[in-house]
C-alpha cells in the first residue's frame, strides 16, 4: 500500500466528510487511461471562454476552474470532493486533531453557540469558560443568525491573535466579555472513567493521529484504578470516524492477534486489502506499538459497544469487527451506514481530489454501505423513548449515495415523506422547549449507559419496543 495515510470518515461541523479514505501524498501514474473525449473537452473549453468574455461581470479564471472541478466531482456521490487550497488544509488538520483556536467543544442552542465542554488546558479552559455557557457575540458580531460553521471560523484564526467572546452564563444570569488569545489546540478524542466499582466507561469521539496513544493511556489508567475490571462500555455514539489505522488498532486491542478487522475492495489494486489485528497493519508509519503495554485482561473483559445513528465509518469498523468476532455486545441504534472508500489523489502541492474507489467489509463479509451496523440490542435514547433519533441524517438519506444491492424499494418515497413530517414536528418541540436536550454521554442521567451496565451485570435491560432495522435503500435514482 506504500506510504499512505488512511482515513475513515470525519464529521466536521455537522457535514459528513467521507469514510475510509486513503490519503496518498505522492502522485500515482496509472498504466492505462481511457481515451479523452475530445468533443466534450472542447465544449468545456468553449464554455470557459464564453463565461470569461460574455458574463455580465469579470470572472476570476481560477474560480471558474475550481467550480468546474467541484461540480464534476460532487456530481458522482456525496463523498467525492475537490479540495482547493483552503479545504485541503482543513481536511489535513482534521485528521491530526490539531487546530488554532480557543479550545471549546460546541453545539447550538436557540441560535447561539453553546459550550459543550472546554478542552482541558486550552485558552478557553484557562479563561474560565464553563460547560453550558452560551456565546452570544464573537468580537463585535452577534452569533444569532450565524451557522455553526461561520461561528467556528470566527473563533479560529492565527496563533497569538485575540478574540473577544461575550458569554451568557445561565447559572449566574449574567453576560460578560472574555478576551482569549488563540493558540494551537489538540483535541482530546478519548475520555474514560470508572462509572462505579468494577465497571469502566471509555468514550472515543473521533479517530485521530494520537487517539490510540490516548486510548491506551486511558485504559492503562483504568486498570491501575481497578486491576479486576468486571465490565467495560466502549462508547462510540456520535463518533464520525477518522483514521483507519486507529479503528484497526482499537479493534486489535480487544481481539485475538491477527484476526481480520476489515477488508476493502474496488477495481484498482490499491483498493483491495485485508486488515488484521496486527501491528503491521496499524503501525504503518512506524514507532512503538501503543497496545504493547495493555494489561492481558483487556482481551477478555466483558464488553458492550454503544452506537447510534451518528456512529460512522471508523466507528462502524470497530463495532462490526467486535460484533462479528462475538467479542462484544453492540447496543443502541442502527449506525450511519458509511461504507464507501475514498482515495485522496493530489493535483498539486495544495489541491487534491477525494474520489470513491471501493467499499469496505466487516470480517464476515458484510457491506454496511447505506445500511450500517444493526445492534444486537436496540435501545431508546431515554426511558421515555427516542427524542432526537429522527433528526439525525444517515448515509441512505444523502443524495447520490452508493446503492448497496439491486432491488428497488418502492416504499422508500412514502417513508421519506413520513420522516420529513416527523422531523418538522420534533423540530418545533425542540424550538419551543417542550423537548429537553439529552443528558451528556457518560453522566449519571445517561439512559443508554445505564442499560449497558445492566447488560454487563446480567440485569434486565429496557429494550426498545419501537425501533426496528431500517430497510436497505436501493432506489435506482441513487
């Protein structure tokens, strides 16, 4: 496979960015090419000339070419993409888990930015920003009306530059300004704790370059607190994916040596590969194996894997591998269904194409494309039922997604209409405050975590009475 960086889908600022991606940092020469359609290429050149000369205002030539590239690639499927200089830089930053900013994990509430958690040790953390704080202004710009992406862009910037945040703290019923100096932030992608004696919770929010090192360190710390852990909950809810090597390594931590974790298959040779639970497959860039020092008990500790509709790509690889090898019980909801493989092909030093080249398969040979991992035990989000599940988009909802099968599902359009109506009703309830936000994952109010613990203790589990497997979408229009 050469010197490649494998990446399994990232969910950045609410948009799905591709599953199982191969980033190849050197250009590849193909032995054979199909003949170039000269007539169509001449039409493209002619259209460029007409727009350049006849459009009502002068147009930027580079923008025209970039827009043409974007349209050509985005018309294929939801995950193929042209990266210009800026988006390619952002993509590469997202895989490292490093960026320049203030250091907060955020969401949106009533049109303003809500602080989910300040990242420990970050400028925001040191400045006293707290979970639950609402950011109403960024410098002189009101946040109301800005989307999350715009808000994030305004809070990010160059190192050592300052940004002033106006914060409303509900618990104190007051607003106040905080000036923060931006610096490089390293995202903490792993959280862990002993939720009660004998039972551990370990959450992976995204698979980044240092995730496995952090995962191994956190797991070692858990075993130092209790060398005889009776059960472990691996929480992959809302984990959008990330580096493939991370998914292979995390799976390998719990599986027997050298068993199959995931395989990929497509029409080019580079897309055909089987990954095993072996350092050779997850330590491709060298270094010391971070799993080497893990206690032996990790291989046999009873496990539950929590997933939901937001668990995608790399997290689906882990859930599928542990499920197929009967190493863990998968609980929660049917996952996102991101089972296609993208490859990064550089066009220049600063631009690239991300194109779909293959599908990936679980150890038993299942393709989860547009379907996802079906849990062994279905759980609602709360004891009262599901609140936000219908609001989450999955792979099968994306236009032009790859079809997994050949049979046409005639009931799909009706199901879509019903889903749209349900979304509108739920959105209104959230807006007027009828529905309260879900509790934080890992908290004492986390219903699904409590059910996972019940399963580990062989106690009764409140299984969902309404959730069922979502039918595979195979409409010909996709």
